[in-house]
C-alpha cells in the first residue's frame, strides 16, 4: 500500500473520534519533509498528458502540489490534527512559482498546517507546501480545507474570526460576510470538454489521490454523492494548461482521449507569458461523466457546466 493509501486508511479510522469546532483547538507544529530528489519522468509524463500540459522544460505549475499531497495527508490524519479528514472539502488554492521548477531540479518538499479559521459553515484549515532547490524556495502553495459542522448550540456555524496559528488555541470569532457571487460568471466560452466516467480513476493513478469519492458511483454514494466526482486539482490543472497553450491537446473539434479536451482555438504557448501564480476557488463538484465549458478573459477563468459554476480563478503572468 502506498503512503497516501496508508494515510487514507488512518484517516478513516481516526475521523470518527475527532470533533471539529471544539473550544481550544490547536494545530500541530510539526512539518512533513520529503528529501530532495529529481522528479520521476514516467509519472510526470502521464500527468502532463492527462491534464494537457505541453511544455517539456518546466514542471506544470500544479505538479509540486501533487508531489506534496501525501505529506499533507500524513499530517491531516495524525491524532494531533484537530479536524476529521473524512469530509474535508478543498475550498481554494493559491500557487506561486518564484521561478519555474524544472524536471531535473532536486526538489525538497515541506508541508505544514499554518492557520485554523472559524468559517460560517464550519472550520477551515490552511495547509502550506513549499518546494526548495539548493536551499532556494522556488515554489509554494497554500490550500484551504473546510470541515463542515454546526456551531455550539446546534445552529450552523456562521463565524470567521481571529486566525488560529499552529500551536495557538482557538479564540472567539466574529460574524462572517455572506458568500460572494461567483466571480467571472459572464466570461466568454473558450473550449468545451467532455469528461469521461473514468477520469477520476485515471487522475487517481497519476496523482496517487485515490479518494473513493472520485473512483466509482458506488463508492461516491457511500459519502452522499449521486455519482463520482472529478478531482478539483485536475480541473485547476486542466484550466491552467488551457491558459498556457490556448487550447492544449485536442485542438479543434472532438475529444482527445483521456484529457477531456474539446473545442478550442489554438493560440500557442510561445505567444503567451508564462503563468507565475494562480488563485482558484472550488465552487461546486463536477459529477462524472460530464460536459463542461472553460471560459476566460484577461487573467480570469472559470469552469462551468450549463449555468453551474464549478471553479473560478485568476492568474498572474510573468512580465
């Protein structure tokens, strides 16, 4: 069993004994570290193909997050972690490449929990992943994971207060603002992708994230979903690949097997400045199989299915 598989099993065992939102909750101060090593070429090639990345000289912007995800799961399934990992919802991610990591770089990965924040729907934790090469931080990401629960007294949690840092006890919170409307809902369509039913299993194979909600309709129903879901990180990666190259693989009409790429207009990576950072927010899950539309203008993008927005984001390009 892989290290990620062990963490998922441990999370299934420990989650029922954890109660999110309890008073005095603290984050563990430990860090998980993966020693410096070059990127394995075969898994990287499979990831590029499935997500639509075409630049062979740099790592896809999302790939260090994939490499560090087993470390994050190891931390989030430890006894000292205050939230149950089962049911955690990935709500947002920010990624910044201080310089583009290359496949030959010997990256040292460090993952740690940094903030525990009251949220109107529960409690949100921020996980940080850093990639260093020869002591230089070349890449970093911050991700928000929401544990949904009721506030004290049985009412829905409706607070967002002072941030709880690692090792610091929780404090009283303030009233949270209501949800903002989906940003960029009026962006023009650029491409349409038909996502096959086995996309979750294929992404799980290349990323190691074999969460049952992504694999089969039956396993997803065990967690309350009518069908299995596309990985949120695949949707981010696919949108970034499109933003980098114009249309990615499968340019023109039709679907390239395994990528979900569909109609689009070729622009070419050489005509666009490299993406330095991205901020994306996950709005609604993508039930598989599905047909989704990638829309973009300027630095903003989104992924929608019909009138439902699944993902919104913005990018910053090198100047």
